[in-house]
């Protein structure tokens, strides 16, 4: 993993959960924003496999108020997904406004894609209508959020069991008993904490 990739938490098991986890130290009074600039958003979507490297190179050259708006809207999408996950975690009804905002972003993302065929085999795939639009990273994130909400095993989406961590992940363990976002960090720290109190 390169140094830049280490700036993001990849323990989610799904790009939409990794997106939620880009606001680090969430339960503290001073969370750490990993999507501090548009370039960070482009890097995240490239490393998550949501946009092609060739597209990411072009997107990194963009700037201005449009990029700032896309960054803000992506953070809002992230926070709406967090609201949905948090409601599920504690068994509360989901705020319809959060779902409406996500649905709007998803509709815009679908409208930004078209079908294309590749090579002689005529395999049909999606492509961006405008691959260097500043909104491509937002659209890519919206589509992966849609995938998570529609396709994921919701009973396997968990929040880290550490009291001071709100990292979300999909439990893919054999016994479906994963408790920590990372055994190296939260798992070890929680085990040490329990050992000291016993």
C-alpha cells in the first residue's frame, strides 16, 4: 500500500462503507476529515476502484468553485449514509430526508452514465457521458452507496465494537462474529482495556 492509500481506512469491505469511514475519529469533538480537498475525493474514488486511473488523472487537474461544490455534496452524501447506518445500528427508523437526498444523488449519477459496447465481443458496459465532469467522483460514490443499500447483507453491516470508534464494516468472517474494524488497532486496544479492568 502506498503512502497516499494509507490516508484512508479500507476496513469497510465495501467502497460505500469506506466512504463513511473517511470522517475519522467521528465520535470525538474533533473528527478528522480525510476528504479535505477535491483532490482527496478523486484519490479516494480512484483507490476504491470507483473511477479509472486515466479519468482520475484528468479530474485532478480540475479546480475552482465547481470542485468545492462537488466535495461538499459528497460529504453530505456520506453523512446521509452515516445517518442511515446509525439508525439501523440502534434500531431507530431511518430519517426519510436522508433517503430522499441519497435517492436524488443516485438519480443524478444514473443520468450521468450511458451504455457502450466494448471490442468485438460487444459486451455492454457503462461509461460516463462526460468523463472529466467535476461530478464524476460524486456520481461514483452515489452509485456505490446505492449498491450497498440495495445489495449488501444488512445484517452483516456492523459498527466497530470499540466505544471510541465509529468505523463501519461488512462482517465477512466465517462465523459472522467480527467485532472490530481492525484487530491491530481497536481489537488489541479493547482487549488491553478489558485486561486492565479485570
